[in-house]
């Protein structure tokens, strides 16, 4: 089993080079990026504004209170250390100051003012008589023992206010109720903005990720399909498919799940810290003091999560590969009674996968509760200190409530960032693998210096050709061969003699190392690659049909007329079985043409080539999988269609090439014999031996 995934990095640390290359793909989508950034900023500001509004509602509407100052302070509040006197309200000879402003004073200053009798103890409530209406004024006038008023404003202790009947208290607090309605509408508006901004941010980032992924897939597909066979033969198909699917998807996740989350979480955490310190420096610093332990836990957890994720992915790939291989080869497993052995091997792999998966689960099962613990510890510290400050009149209750909400808001991104870090590492590794494939530049050069002739006559010349797939392991050695226009030349020889290599070189799937190959006197390296391959088309031994209709498998996307397609099918005797299919030429073929016999697939491959009307046809072991009756039928069609075309027939079955104009026998990469069927038999050389091995007793009769 080939565990080629084991050679690939599953996770990788931050790579600025990979990141720069990924960012280049964002250029065309600047508008979406701007929309994402603006939406992200709005959503973050909206989330931060929510606890601030809650604090204002609690302090100014739900539980408002004022402190009363005597005339000395009322006449010069700033001189006594009370800022923002504009927020204070004169009621007769007294000054009603919001408790929040007094809480801003140091404890020593508050005590000094109280000792001097300048600041009265207790909490008071300030009534706006114009907002309270007629009913409110009646309540104030009816209770002169409780209320002090100057006709515009009235003051009453909070305890006395709470002792009033509900309808009277509501009448007096009309301004508070209006404030609550206004703040509630404001909060609803902010939540709506956050909702819309989050929607825009999510859809815009997803569009960026999907468009970048589409562009990457197209580049990879175009890149892979234009690489040389020398490169592709070294790449497992599964690896290439993984590059264009899984690895590209990790880059998409980087945009949609990682980078936006990191920006949002980071900006939210920073914003929370700023708001905490702005609300109350003492309590903010106390909350910050609990951060170092969680940072240490996050770093350790991140490293362990990366290792656990890597082990889980490696064993998952091994299990998947094992299952795919054993299911594909189940017939061999059963025929050799290997079920028990396969089960035992799979059990070992499955046990390791279970262990790796549980290891990953243990990391998260440990990290999340620890984050929750530190979050709750921070909240407990805030509540403990905050309640003491509230009791000492140095902190408002609304501020304490806002602190608790902000601390919860801070720790949620901590878990999110840790979760996303592994995806970031996977994206870096995936990006590295994708760009490594894009950087592979092994291709057949297509730099034509000559135009493709309007009509290719079909003269093929191999002039002192040397070729090796690896190093100096020469497959063809100083081989020279020519095929005249309209001539059918058969090439035979033992396995490894270089027959199929000639077909690959003529169509430039590979390039020669020495010598040259010419078509109509022009070196194939000087001709356009597309034109060359349209003029010279092979019928390969291994037929590949696509999961499409019969018609499209013949056309292959080219402009082939219905008449020419039908004529090609008739010529190779394929029309008989095609027209017997449920929808004839519109019949959908299964993957690889699995709903056709091997012989039928071969006939369709003949029709495919002939419908494209090339000047040169190469038949590479094209009848090796066709039964004798079908072979005779195909031969009749090919004889007619090869007339007027150059034909190169590569065959092991010598019965199929008796009528070739010339037979070339290869041995050890060189031309060993050439002649007609009868001439070569009479020569009693390599061809005679090959023929004798295939036909045995018939040889004497032929001879």
C-alpha cells in the first residue's frame, strides 16, 4: 500500500512566503475585502457597545441615584474636586450630583467632604416635574414631608421613593421610563446593525474564499494538464486530486474561518480591554491579572492540539487508503482466503486511529474546561472587588454588570482562536503543497518556430533517435525509421523493445534526447503542439471513456458533425452495438465505460480517433483486448479508413498486421528487421521466431 500522504506536511507554522502568495490572489476582490473590513469593524463596535448601553440603562434609568451637596460645593464644585458640574442640577440651595461622578472621587476625598458636612450621606432621587406631568406634581405637592422642590425639580431619598405606591412611583419616574425605551430602541438598532454587518462579513469573506478557490483550482487543473508525462508519471493520481480539492479547500477555510475570525476575535479582545480600563482602571487591571495563566495554557494546548491533529490525519489517511485498496481488490483477497489477515491489519490501523482521535479529543476536553475555569475565576475576582467598590460608593452597579459581560465577551474569542490555529497551520501546509505543484515546471515546450501546414501529408521520419525515461537507460538507441504518406507500417518486437515509446515520441508526449522526429520534413519541436496532436492521433491499448454520453465520448468537445460521427462509428463497426443501447448515441456511459464490454470500448476509441479525421493514425496494441470475431470486423473498418492516411500499427498479435505495407521489427531499441510479412517469414529471423511462438504448427503451412 502506498502511503504517499505520509510524505506531506499536514500542519505548518506561519509561513510569510506562502501568505504573500495567497494574498496576491485577493487583488481582484478588493471591493469584497473592503466590505468585509467595514462590516467587521461595525460588528465589533456593536458588540462592544452593548454592555456600555446596559451600564447606562442600569445607572441612569433602572437604579439612578444622586448625592446632595451643600451650598459651598454648589457654588464652586470644581474647587472641591467634582468634575463635570454641568451634569449636576440645582434644587434650591442644593446641588444634586449623579452618584457616578461622586464615585469618581477618591475614598479619602469623599470622607473628607462628608466630615466637613459639605456632602450629605445617602442616595437621593431627582424628579423632573415637567416630565412627571400633572400626576407627578400632585404627588410632590401632597407630600411636603418627603419631597423638597423648587417648582421645577424635586428631590426625595431613594428609600422614600420605594415606599410610594406603584402608580405614584411610575408617574415620578416618567423620564426614566422614556430613557429605557430610548435605550432599548438604540440597543435593537445596534443589534440589527451587528446582524447585517455579520451577514455582510460572512458572505463577503465566503465569496472571497470561494473565488480564490475557483481561481486556484483552475490554475492547478490547467497546470497539471499541461505537464509532461515525465512529471505526471511520478505523481500518484490521489496526490494530484488532493492538491486540487482538499488542499485548496484548506485555503478557502483560511479566508472564511481563520483570517476573519482572527481579525474579529483580536479586535474584540483588544476593544474589551480598552473598554474595561476606560470604565474603571482598578477593576480593569484586576481582570488583566488573570490573563497570564490562560495565555500559558493556550500556548501549551495549541502545541498539543497540533501534534494530535497531525497524528489523527495521518492515521485517517492510512485507514482510508487501506479500505480503498482492499475493497478495490476484494476479489483477490477472497480468492486467496485473506479476509482474516486483512481484518487483522485493519484492526491494527483502526486501533491507532481511535487512539489518535481520542488524543485529539483529550486536548480539547482539557483546554475548554480550563478556559471556562479561568473565565469564571476572573468573573469571581471582578464580582468580589466590584461589590466592595459598589459598597464603598466608588463604583456603580451598572459598571459592575458591564464588567461581568465584558469578561465573558473576552474569553469567548480565546477558545475560538485556539480552535482556529490548527486550521491556520493546515492552510499554511496546504498552501505550501499547492504552490509547490504550481512551481513544478516540467512541461513539453510549446514554442513553435514554424506554422502547422494547412494539410499534413503524413510523412513521418525518426532520424537517429535516442531516448531514455531515466538517466542513460536507453529505450531507443540510434533508431532511424521513415513512414511514407499513406503507408501503413507495423512495428513489432518483444516487450520493452520501444514500440509504445515511438508512439509517445511522435505525438510529443515525451521529447527525444538525441536525434529528431520530423513530420513532412518539419521537426515536431518546431510545430505547434495542438496542431501536431490534432494531425497525429493514437488509439491506445488502455481505453479511457468519460462518464458522459456516447456522442460526447466520440466528439470530446470538438466540433464534429453528426454525419461524420456516425460515419466513423459505422466504419469501425461500432454503430451496431451503439444503436442497440437504450438511447443510442445519447446513452450515458458509466465511469470508465464500465457498462460496455472491453471490445465495445475499443471500438468507441477507434470511432473517436476517426471522427477527428487525423492525417496519421497510431494504433498502439489497439486490438489486444478484442475477440477474434470483433477483430475481423474492426480490421475491415480500419482497412478502409487507413486508406489515404499514414498508419503506424503497434501490435503483439501478428495476425492483425499481415496486410501492412511494411513491418518493422524492433529489438533492444534498434531496428532489427524490416520487410513485408512474407519477406520476414522467409528471412527466418526475429519476426519468424515471434510468429512461430504465436502460431506454432500453422507456421509450416504458411511457410
